[in-house]
């Protein structure tokens, strides 16, 4: 890595990080030490979204709801077996954004769907 490619500190987000040796970086403000390549691998792993069966989901996938889901403000629940097409993955607790016929746009948790 070059001097310009040092990532900011993952603990305090300081831009003054420096290399200790070939594989470790350190932060002079908080004292945190980390391996940038391990951080990138962990970040990539954290962004993976898995369905109820452990299959990885991607933007544009079709999923099926695995249990009845009550919807605030709606007179009925989303029934198990409802097919949802063209999902979009987002950050946060409700990590699937989609449109469901009869309900409109909403967020779902990936733990309540399975890949179709």
C-alpha cells in the first residue's frame, strides 16, 4: 500500500493513521492498531445479506415470505408464500426494500424471506 492509500482509523475515523509495518496500521489519536486487509474482508463479510435458509441475496432477486407478517396501518398481514420480485438490498435492520402487490413499497427483514 502506498502512503496515500492508508484508510482512516476504524475506531475513531482519524485521518492521521500510519503504517507500523507491512501489514499493520496504527492511529496516533486513539492508539488503535489494525490490519487493513483484514478490515476490508470483515467489511465485505458484514455487507452480505442472507435469507432464512442462509443463501446470499443480491439486488434484483425474487424472494418468498416464509411467515405471516403483520403490517402497521394495514388491515391484513402479508401472507406466507407471497412472492416478492426485484428486491433491493439496503443498510439497516430492514435490509430489503421492495414493492408488494396490495401493500406498496416497504422494508423487510431478510430473516423472514427465502430465495425463490
